C-alpha cells in the first residue's frame, strides 16, 4: 500500500476511534465484529461522519463492507478516484 | 474550582477561548466528523433526560454532546426501548422528559386523531411527573399540533419540526439509514435537530433565561476602529447587518442590550448619529459603558445598572483576550464575534437561555422600568421617610390569588438566578399548576406599579396549608422591585392573603443558601428578627409575627379574585 493510502487509513482509524469513543491509542487495525461499541446505530454514524469528512456518498449496498479502517480506505479510494 | 453552578474558575478563561474556537464548527455548515472532534475539557452541569422514543435517537444524542458542552451542559440521556405506544418507562430518575416520535410508524390511530392521541399520552405522562416535557413529533400536521398547544398542559412543549423539514427539503430524509439505524431522518436532519434541542429547546425547559446581551463596537458591530477611522471610515458588511438585526430582534423580545466599548462616549454618540445605515440605534441600548478600562469591571457595572447577575449576560467581542478576561472575572457567557457576523448571530441565538418558549408581558416592561430606576433611586435618597417616598411614587400593589394566567411568569421568577429566591426550589409551571389544583390560595402573584412605570408581576409566594402551619415553599421578588423599600409591605400582605380568613398558628419558611440569594435570606432574618443559620432548611415561627406587622397606608393595594 502507498504512503498516501496508509495516511488515509490512519485518518480513518482516528475518526473511527473518535466516533466509537475508543480509549486512546486506537488499535493499529480492527474490524467491526471485534469492537462492541460498533453496533448498527454507530455504524450509521460512522458512515455519516465519513461522508461529511470526505464529501462522498456511499450506496446502501456498500454499507456492509465498511468494516475496518482498511476496508473503508479502499472504498473511499474508489469514490475519490471516480 | 469549576466552571459550573455560578463559581468562577481558573478554567473559565480557557473555556471562553475553546468556546470561540468551536463556534465556526458548531454554527457553520454542520459536519458530523468535525463536530465529533469537539470534546469538552471543562466541567459541565449534568442534566438527566429521559427519552421516550419509537425511532433511533442516538444519531441526535451523539451530536448534542458538543452543542451542550458549548453551553456548559452535559445531557445524561436515559434512552428507553422502542415503543410505538408511548407507554413511558419511568424507572430511572430524570429532570426532563423527551419524546422522540415518528408518527408515521403509528398503525392504530385514525387519520385526524393523532393530536388527540398524543394529548392523551402527554396527559398520562404529566400525571406521573412535574418534569418539563419536550415532544419532538414528526410528521405532525399543524392542526394536530395546535390541538396540543391549545390544551395548555403546563411545562409541556411541542416544537414545530416542519420548518426544519421544509428548509432541508429532499435532504430531510435518508431512506438508506432506515434499515440499520432505525430512523429515516438524514444525517443533516439529525444534526440540525441536535443543535436546536441542545441549545434551545431543552435548556429553555430547565435553565434560567439570559436577560441581557452586552456587545462590543470595534470589530464586532462593524469592521474598523472608531477612534482611528472615524464614523465614516468604519465598514458595515452584510454579516454585521445580520448581527445588528438579530440583536434588534432579541431586544424586541425583551432581552436588554448594553454597549461595552473602549471608546469615548461622545465618539460613540457621534457614530450612531452619523451612521443612519446602522439597523441598531443608540437608544436601543439600556446601558452604555464607554471607557478605556478593562471590560470585566465595565460588564459588572452593566449588571449592576440592570439589576441582574453577570451570569445572565451574554458578552460579544471580537477579541478573544477580552472574552477570556470577562469570562474569568465576571462569569458572563461569551460569544466570539468572528469574521462572519451572520455566524456570530447564529451562535448568539444558540446560547442556552436566549431561546424561550414564550415571552411574558414583563419582558416588554423591563426596559422602561430600568430606564426610570435612577429617578426612583433619587427619590429614595431625598425622601424624609419611607411613607413619603412611597406616597410620592404612588405605589400600587395588586395581588392575584390562584390565577392560572400567571403560572408561566411565576415559574419564570422561580427559575431565575436572582437575589430574592428564598428556597431556590426552582418550581416549574407544572409544579405551580399542581399547587393551584391542590388549593388556589397556594399561589399568590404580586403586581407592582408606580407613577414612573408598570413593573408587571414582580413577586410570588408559593406554599401550602399543613394543618395549623402555613408552609411557605418559595418567596421570589424580581430584582427590579428590590431597593424600593417594599419587601416587608409586599410580602406581609401576601402572607395574610395566603393565610385566608382562618389564620394559622404557625408559619414555616423553606430556605436554602445559594451563591446570590443573600438579600432574600437577610430579609427573612430581619423580618422574623432572628439569626438565620447557614445550614437551615426551614424556619418556623408563630404566625403572630406576620399579624404584628403594619402595612404602610401610603401604598394602594388591590386584591384580584
């Protein structure tokens, strides 16, 4: 992965930590299933925050795949490159 | 020390600076990611809210946190389970009841019957609690909403969400959210509602109102420096005009305005005389403090002249240093005048205590009353006796026993942070309405008028008859009525009316010591001729103490049924 993608992933990790109120420092990587705070309600907040931060709009069909900083970075990359 | 509950603190200055830094984030275009980054590093007043809901409230509550912290409030949400029937789980304690309801999910209520059904549910909730109730129901047709508001359920408020829905149009709903978050409201809708809920609707139900706005001139009401650029050199942009207009609207709604500026008074007068393009006029300001000294003493003088606590004043200035100094020294609420005056105006109207559910007649009387206060003070100083002073002023007191029409004003008096609240019980409209139902004479309102002005309802006595004892739960007098040598006369008559035709043998006053109610405590000690213990919660005496008082014949008294 390029340093730009790593930087984006780091930003996403920080944003997720803030929305999910994870104690600092946030883990280097994590997935939705392993974070109890990341329930369905918080998932919607995460999506809303990502959309606001990066000026994108996810399709409902993408929601289920946005399960980790890496997966989100990949999805965002596709949106931002489009 | 902390920055809550009226105590000045070391971090009040820090709070003012952080507050200024948050303003563009909170009052610009809302952005969930940016708002989530606003995390309070200061102590806030906890307010526990019980949420009765049938769709997801969490996307709103998570955003409320930053707006509430900006107002030094920390909402402790007690969110119930999803319930389309509004059965109200009341197991946990709360201070405010919030109903968060999507009426489209209702299956069993016939068309045109939504208002009736909601009203029945609100009455049911009211029968369990005197907490303020805020009901956010959408969609709610106008006629259905009016049916609820016309019922005049005490301390029950139903904000109209439709203007927000109209403003956001197609951005109001987001069907994508429904499947996983349980609400069809969009992110933007949730953020707009959160801002109004945390800054306006909930605080107005539980927080004392703001009474005045003190505003700087240079860099705040215009760009430029008056002493250097002169009246014709300063510039007024669209944002400044928006701020002027907003201040004018607040003044029209009963909030007093003051100028606090580092300029010479003649220069300020010339500025307003020459700049006819200013929407605000010099006469709109009840107090003008133009001097080269620090702003916190100037603000203290404003508070003194208006007869209010500095904590009931919002101070607007473009200089963060001034905001910090004022916040640390006086406890006033601060708003930063940023580059965009329209954003400053938006921040101003979201200071908790600015928005109120309704305005009282007294709001319109306040300015006139204050403007003649110096004349009254002059008469106090020169009068040979109290009777001569009262006769000269042609003082008239009117007493209203059990009047439902004064419930809102009495609740306002009880909730204010003024100097003459004996027990600081903070009774709300529902508390007072409940006492009226028990016995109309449990609530006495006092109206004051003299030849200089009509002060409106300035006092109230609330309590109950318990066997042979008259229990006085609260005595409140507006600061505007203090210093007129009226307290003894005003309250003796009220207590006798309260007692009715069969006077009790004992009278007990509930008391409490707060940061500013020393004048009320001093009055009671002098009235009963006792030493009032710091920790006393109640003072009981023989009712003869009230019977023995004489009421000045110089005062005209009227008792309304």
